[in-house]
C-alpha cells in the first residue's frame, strides 16, 4: 500500500443537478431516486480551510461535471456561480489517499 501526496475533494450531485440531468436523459434511464456516484478530485494534501480550495477550483469542477452530461455549453445553466455550485453538489474533503494497487499510477491531461 502506498500513500499518495494529495488530499481529495469528493463531489456528489444533489437534487438540482439531478433535475438538470433529467432534461438530457430519458426518465426510464434516470429515475428521481437514483443516486449518482461521487467524483473525486485530488487536491493539495496540506489545507486548513476548505473555502479557498472551493473558490480556486469550483469553476473547473463545475464545468467538468456539466460536460460529462453534455459538452454543449449552450445547454449549461447560465448561472454557474459558487453559490449554485454549492446548491448542486455535496462537498466532502479528506487529507489522505491510499493506493492499494501494485501498478504505477497513470495520469492523463484533460
């Protein structure tokens, strides 16, 4: 087991995001009670206050979460402020990431 030198920000979609997603999905494909899985974003492992981290990264994260549903930015909500981001996603932070795999980590720029 290895410890990765990063903390994490877990983003879990909430009801407003689910409602927006439904406008792109068949209701048969996405039910109101369906839980969408969280996405993890690796961040600095040394943080004491989460607000600056959210302020620094929310635009990039918000755009990434929206682009996973549709890449057409015209379909994205007009208001993509931090307050809307916080209404659309539950945020959870952690400072320790363990890698249980033996193979080396691989990364790709997106």
